[in-house]
C-alpha cells in the first residue's frame, strides 16, 4: 500500500477510509499542529501528504520527501504551500473548492448580522447584568435589509452570499479582476470599479484569494473611501486587511464596524488591539466549520489522494 502522512487526527470515519486505502502514519492530536521536526522526519518515505493550513509546505519539506507525489490541502486556500516549488518537483497540489462555499457564505452573513445589530456586545450586557431600563435608542444598530452589499471577489462563495442577500432586499455590487456578465444576469448584481464599491457599499465583504499582490488590499486609503456607516467583513484571509489601519479607523469612528473571521497572525495574539474594540465582531477562522462541510472536505482530500496515488487525475487540482 502507498504510504501517506496525515498532519492531524481526523474523525473516525475518515481515518477508517484512509487506513483502508493506504499505509497511514499521522500526528495523533486533533487540536495542535504537528511539530515541524516531526513532519520533516515522517514525510521522508511518503508518497502522499494530507495537510492543513497550519503546515508550511516549502522547498525544505519537499526536498525531505523525494517520493512525494501529492500534497492534498484541507482548505480552498493554499497560501501555506509553495506552488512553484511543488511544480518544479512534479508534486501535485490539490485543495477543497466548492464543498465549503455555502457554509462560508452562512458565516459571512452571520458576521454581517452580528456586526450590524451588535449581537456580541449586547449578549454581554445581558450576561453581566447591565441591561438597564429601556430607552428609545438603547443598543440600536444598523439595518441589513434594503442596504447595499459590496462583494470583492465574486467566486463560488461570493455568489452564495449574493443569493442570500436577495432575501434581505439588498442591492449588490461586486468587483472582480474579470467582469462576469453571466453572473450579473443570473444574480442581479452590478459590476463596479474597486473604488466605486468602497464608496457606495454599506457592507463590504472580502471573498477573494490572498496573494502577495493584494497584501493589505484594504488600508487607510481604502477605508477613507468608505461610508461612516460601512461595515467591513473578512472571511477570506487576514493579510488582505491592514489591521492597524482598521483599528484606528474604527476607534476614530471613520467606519461603523467590522466582522472578522481571519487575522494576519493566527491564532490571533491577545495583544492585537482589534480584540479590545467593541466595534469588532470576531470568530476563530471557522468559515467552513460545520460538521457536514468539514466531513465533505475530508472526503474530498481522501478522494484526491486515492486518485493520484492510483495513477488517475486529481479531482480538484491546484497543479497537475
């Protein structure tokens, strides 16, 4: 049987399936990433790697695994992997697109609603006994229905968010590197320039892949174009936002709020000032974190491993 390494302990149904098809070694912990030295040692004789975003797959690791044929990443994003280094060594890289789009769209909308209606802040008011007497403008937030939603990155997840917005009677703007007229017709969305989207949107949602070229796509200049009532939502990658600029803008009340599922450094350190801001709603990078979706993702990674290591084409290749 082909030898693979799995960088985290997975649910029993997935581990059983892997053991049925491969000679499996794995890091026996669900919550903590495999130490780098352990991974470098374990990967030496493996032909397949089942990995998470927490693992850096670089030239050092690829050189330590001369038999490696596939790196199967449990994520849509793959900025943890040196794609060019993998290509140069004829190592196939796969990801898990499609299966997590709807679930990530759910979380995106949840952050929109929670940020607009101050749900985390007001939940604490109830729990700590400071509810107080009713007053006309007590705990008021922003409406979501009827507002303008700006989607930066109209891919699978962006389209799923746009579909959900119809139930809230929202006007939807989008910006992509390439205009998608078919999606405009199907979803009733409007293509605008990047700056126009920032100027006119009440909710600005980041749903595009991260790369060096769009590092800090949202900084002080971009925030300066936004409405004072705007809410920024990031369920993509933390590196898209200049966190220092966002914090200062929130504290100066240049924009209304932010909902962040991702940060530049994860786990986010408690010293990050955004965690102290009452204008920020946070979650710990859980865009795909439903039981059903995580199992679907694990099965897709397993399918990719089976296909490649039996000589067939990968189902969801990043590289071929």
